[in-house]
């Protein structure tokens, strides 16, 4: 209905009122019984005219209000239509973007599938070659067994051969045995090389599968980030296209720059970490000391949740570290340097329990590095201890209070990388160095440390390097 058009009930009311006014003000002449005209006029009184005029005014006012309301409703409908048109246009643009992303994703997935097929074919060929080598080795083994039987026969005739001065058959068989042993050694070496190639191919296959999974998850995560931005529900300083569970997944996804990233392990809330990208892969740094800018003499809650500055000195947090490594086998690397700029490192395969077991650290034998171990590798592990949670193995003292900081203390004498930062050469009093950072197997209990870094990565990183 337009703004200038009245409703049918309003028009009917207007006509009715006009007819009443006409009938009152201009009545028709009435004839008498004899056919003569009745000249006596019948007119409405002045009060009746005022009543009718007042009614018309009220009617006009009501019609005006009705028209104003109708105009407001029409304007509201027009505004909603414009908003709807804008929403439809934005949805169309988003749909086009999603279609382009889908095409790009399908293309990337196709390339990855082709690469995976090539890798699988190469692996199948390598397995076939390995099987052929195994069969050939078995054939050589059978021939060696037959040769050994011939040697036994020759040994039975050895006395006769010596008496007659005939050594030719013995020397021939000996030469054949040496030749066969050499060929067997060559085959074993070839088999070992083939096995190494197979292991590398398996690592590449796992890497490709991880890349495919990350590429598949990328459009959903991008749409979620756009929706969060539109609704102003979340704010992130560097929102990634994917939320990985550790830094090595980011490395496999193409990241090569060290810096601060956001991770979200399974069953955990997102949190930020410092990733160190190397030629081996991505390492998640869980502790760093470099200048003494952060006080590491903290209590249990701080060591549980983490503290410090990810771009400087920090402790990532026991709970975050446990959430990263709880579902896979990981390695821990400890890197140290002293005030003479000498450096050493050691690498463990390790496991970390949850808070209910006091974040017990379980270490296996060292794998890489020239630094001697200063942490217990017993199966029972080492419990984490702070000044307000005394879990060390020293019954008569609290190692965290005695040495400062929280750590996996044993008997207080082997290591503490979270002690006080004491700069310079050991010219200060002995009690100050006792509370400093130390790793006893590297130049003794009171050798001062300048920097420490503790970082973790999946165990597979050792095979892919």
C-alpha cells in the first residue's frame, strides 16, 4: 500500500459522513397529501453541525496518524530490504572466495596425491628389490652350505693330500669361500642401504600425509577466523591459517622462520610458544635463560602455567609441555653455553607425566650430544619440585629452597637450570654460585653457565635429518 492511498474502511467512513452532512444541510422538499409542496424546510441545528465538524477533525487526525505509521513501516521495510541486499551480496562474495579456495585446495591436494603415489610406487619398488636381495642372499647361503660340506669332505682327505703334496683343491675351495663371503658382505651392505632408503621413504610418506591433513583443515580454519573477526568474538595478534599441535607440524606445513606461534594440542586450549626452525625440523622451546631478566625463583602454580617473555627468558609451563607430548614419543634437547662461549648439548628420548604424578620426568639413554647426563634415567623418573611442593629425593632438606628455582631435583647435587642467573666468572662467594645454574657433568658443580635452552620435538625428527 502506498503512502497516499487510504484504506477502504476509511473511505467508506468519509462518504458516510459527507452524505449525512448533505442530508442535514440540504434536505429534499416533501409533498403534502393533496399534492402541494411543503415549503417548510428541515435543517440541522448548529450543535449538530459542530458535532459533525468535530468528528471530521478527529477522523482527519486519525487518518493522518495512520498515514504516518504506514510511512514509518514502509521506511523500516525498505531499510531491512537494503540490509538484506547487502547481506546477500556479502554472502555472494564469500561464496566466490570459498570456491576459489576450494579450487586451489583441490589442486594442491591433487599434487600431493601424485607425490604420495610416486613415493608409494618407489617404496614398493624398494621393497621388491629388498625381497630379491633377500632371496639372492638365501641362495648364496645354500651355496655356502654346500661348499662347507665339500670342505668337510676335503678335510677328511687332508692327510692323504698332505702326503701326496696336493694342495690345489684345498686352496681352490678356500678362495671360493672367501669370494662368497665377500659377495655376502656386499649383499648385506646393499640390504642395509635399501632399509635406510625405505625408512626415509616412510618418513616422507608421513610428512606428506601431515601436509595433506593440514591443507584440508586450512579452509575451515580460515572460515572460522573470518567469522570470529566479523562477530568481534576473538582477537589474536597473529592468527595462523592452521592450529598445529607442535612446532614440527608448522615446519611440515611450510613454516621456516623462528618466532612466536599459536599451538593447540588435542584436548587443550590454544596457547603461544616460541618455535625454533632448524634444518632438522621445528623445535618447541620450553625454557630459555640468557640475561637474568626473569626471576625463576617461582612457586608451583607459576611453573605449572608458565611465566616470562617468549621473546626473551621464559618457562613455557609444565601443563602446556605435557599437553604437547602426551600422545607421541618426543626428544628433549638441552643446550648450554658458558662465559667462555664454549657450548655443549645433550638429547634424550623422554616422557612427562601429568600433574597428578607431579610432572615426573622419565628419560631414556642419550641419543646425540657430547654433554654428559646430569639427570636420572631410572624408570621411576624424577618428580618436579618447587619451594612450596617439596618432591625431591633429599629427605632432610628442600632442594628448591636450598638452591632456588623449580627443577627435577634428585639429591640437589647434579643439575639445576632454573637457579639464579649469576653473570661473569666464578669470582663471587661460593654460596652465590651454589644457587646459580649448573650442570655438574660439564666442568663441575660450580662452573657458571651463561645461556640455557631446553626444546622438544617428535622423535621422528632424528630420522628425517
